[in-house]
C-alpha cells in the first residue's frame, strides 16, 4: 500500500469512527450545550395567531415551562382565550385545556406522554437528557425544511416486552430534528389522538426558527404548530426570560 493509499485508508477509519460515535445521546447532549445547559425554566410572551377551520384569530400569548414537568400556554385571541396546562405529580403526567367558553377539559392520558415543554426546546431537551427512562436513538442525517438535520427518535422504555407495553411506549415517540451545524432543534414531530381512541394517530409538527439568546439561553422567536400538516398556531416571541441553575 503506497503512502497516499495509507492516508486515505486512515481517513476512512477516522470517518467511520465518527459515524459510530454519533449517537442520539451525544447529539442531544450537544444540543443542550448549544441551547444553554443551565436552564431550569422559561417565561415567554409575544404575538399569537390561531387558525382552525374558518377561525383565524390574532392576539397575544404568555407561556411558562419548567424542568419539573409543568408547562402552560395561554392565548388571548380577540374576544376569547384558550389555554393548555401540563403538570407532573409523583412521576405521573396530566394535563388540561380550556376552550373559548372558559370550560376546562382534562387531556386524555395517552396525550400527555409526549414533551410537555414542546414550545421550549432547551427545557424539552434537558428533560430528555436527564431522564434514564427514555430510549434515545440516532436515525441518521436528513433534509428537513431545506436544512441538513440529524434525526433523533425518543420514546419511553417499555416496562416489559408485552405487546401492550410496547404499544404504550410507541405512543410517546417524539422525532427530533437538529440542525446538523448548530445542533439547535429545527422541528419536533409526535402524534396526538382522539380522547376515546389512542389507536388513531393525528400528526403534529412543531417548527422552530429565528433563535435569539437571552442570559445564555437560546429560544426560537418563531414557533409554528402544524396539525395534520395544517398550520394551526403561530407564536412570535418578543420576550424570553430564563430561570438558570446556580453555578455554586
């Protein structure tokens, strides 16, 4: 083998080693470092637009997310408001939403096992990185919304290998797409389901763009929520205030 062939072979070995080292866990750890690893929570506010069928209402929003599993989004839209609240108590998640008439509705259990902080990437990724009960897998590099992204799949580890437990774990699956250069989240995908039928999947896409930095934490200024490939909610953040862990 001549010198040039030896160098090429060595480079191939290094490249192969890099591919093997690229795991879901390392990618998410890198993403958290890029987003701000000291974050414990965020308070957000800004403009909102809600679209559903013939409804297209513009207004404002406030939102909070925290590492304890609690989150809330409040929309003030014209003459009505909407809210979504998630919380975790003793390791059990729950949630509720409030309709235009101010009536609160409990969220079905199968709809509260995907990320509660879907609008706060830094908190969401930190929750995943620090949760040993989750499976994290690197799928590969793809193209998403015109960007080169690293695709990571996260889901709950099944309690056992029975078909019921495997199916329950699949309901928690969240696909995370990280910008291949910055490792900032570009999009997350998951499914929601009718309250009375967890077997029916309704795809949700959350798209992030225009990241801005506040106190060392990066948060997307633009958050778009698509339901069944249709834009239903657009949030434009004007204020982002993080809560940070002490360095002591």
